[in-house]
C-alpha cells in the first residue's frame, strides 16, 4: 500500500473541519494531514497536548519528535524520551524573564519522497481539531532533484531549520530538510523566538519586525492608508504605543521605539491607527452550540484579562464582535487582514493583472500569534547601546501572503463596498464581516 502522494503542492489555507458544519472537502481534518499508515517520520509542536488522543493519530513504529510548552517548576529544558514509546520530547528555552510560553504550531511530516509542512493555530488536543475553528496552512514539497546544483536551504526552509536548532535539536529531522525542493514555497514565514534582538537587521527576523520585512519586500514601503483587522483568541494589554508600532510594521515601514519618537506637544492627542480587533462577547460564548464541559474548556482559551481591559490606556473603541460564519461555533484561529484603501476613480483603466507589487491590494496573516506584545514583540531603545531592539517572550509561527487584485477590483460598482473583499480573494475568514460592534447589552469576554 502506498501513500496518496502530495495533494498540496501549491499550498492552501483552510479551516478545520467540525462535524455537522459544512462539507469535508472545504475544510481540513488532522487525520487527512497526518496520513498515519504512510508516515515515515514527524516533528510536531504545540503549546498543550492530549497524549492519549495524539497516540491514536500517529503510528507507534515511527519516530515522533514533539516540542511543547513546559512548566519550569516541574519540568526541565532539553530533550527527553517517553519510556516505551517512539516519542522524543523537546522543551525549548524560555524567555529569560520567565514570562511567555511555547505557542508555535508546526508539523513536518515525512512521507516517501515528499514532505508536508503544516502551520496552524491548533494545539494537539481534540477540541482544536474537532470542536472549534482553527486555521491551517499546508504545503507539500517533493524530493529535490539531486542531479541539479544545490545552493543551500532557501529562506522558507532556513527559517524552519533555525527554529528547530534554537529549540535544541541538532540532527534528527533537521538533516532531512535539504532533501526537498522548496522552489514553490507559497508563504513567508513569521517566527517569534524568545529573546531581545538588537539592531534593525535582527529586529526584522522576528515578530512584527518580520512582518515589516515581509510586507516591505512583497508590497514595498507604502504610506497608503492601510485598514487592518486582527482576529485573536487572546488579546494582550493593548495601548496606542503598541498599536502605532504594529501599524508601521504592517505598512513595511521600519519600526521605531517610543523613546525615539518626538514627544507629543502639551494637549496633543496621539491618534489611534485604523486597526479593528475582532474578539467575542460573553454573550457569543454563552450562546455557542457547545454543552459543558466543552464550552468551558473552549472559553478558557479565549482570554482578555479584566485588569488589562479596565486600564485607561486600553483602546476599547477598536473592539468588534467575533461571530462565526458557522453558526454557534467558537474559534481559536488568529488572522490579520490588511487592505490598502484606494480611490477607484483614480484606478488604471487597463490594469495589468499580474503578481507585481503594483497589483497587490493587501495581505493576510494566519498562524499562532495572538495580538500581544509577548507574541509579536515590543520595540524599545537599549539603555546600554542606544540601539533599537525588539523583545519577544513567546515561541510562535505564522504565515503571510500577498493578495493580488482581480479585474473587478478596478471597476466601481454599487455593491463594491458591500462585498467581502477577503472572501472574494479566497481568504478563509471564519467570522462574519464586517465584524459588528457589541450590542448595548454585550461586553467582551474578560478573565478575572
């Protein structure tokens, strides 16, 4: 019996399948990704793991390397095996501050003559793959033609390689990465690795600094008004400083620290950038389709601390409700949707519909990053060297893609502003757009 072969050579972003909600063909199931009977070797990463469930998904006669979060009070950094199993457990280094977590969701699945890369928002637990909505990017890579000159790992694979090395792996699956052809890699990887990184070159390797580099290379530095919509299952302690810092990166403009910006004049109000944050109300969670204990379990992963929300600096006015298109479901996905605002009256009459910077209408991100400084990083000025630096607490991984305009994007029409532009461009956004404001009797779901 042979495997089904690579199905996703061009890469695709899909939402997880939930029984009773839509055709299996439109969504993705973990069993279809792993293909248990044909798997030769696997690396998986997660924040939390349900081992009894995972054991049923993976073969018991192949090596499985699993990186996960760990408790410094009862566990230790490094590599260890689970007795009487084929599992090697990886506990990656934590931030020096002690804050943060291992939150990246990556699968490297080795089959006969090809490899599957999966980057998602889902933990290795049944609720993330069978009950609530998560987002998954998957792409298959065939074996490299050994007769052709080898020039080392391209950026996509090198980013994965570097993450694995920093997790503490030295050989294992790392030695397999050069065997595959990444020439059709579709995504730009956005990693976060705990640490403080000084200088612009290093800032742009991680977190929103990496988003800045990706956007600049794909879309160019664009002062155009960019409308941002961020859907996150957890929200950090947001403030104007972080939002403006993130907004610069989202436009491909070099990050600057608060210390290096001109101080606002007396009485001057620093404006909020055009960012909307999509996050569910308590009412949406209470009225979701789940029974307990599933409802409580899923709700526990949707987090905005009451202490953060009640700060005077928290921008409550940018929050919008998160309501699933699949009625009654809750989501653990993370999306950033970016669209450049343009005047259609000034659009070219005969545009060239190609994959050029000029034809990019926006971009989108999906992956494990929640909307927080711990995940995306905070830019400051080093007291010692006076260099810019970015500080990151979490391990994270996501993917970013440009969105190229279609012919109808250049044609004014009555329903132009009513259509869901991202849906028109095949971005599998799980929530209702535009996201509505909370009703008068609603408040965001907060955690005390």
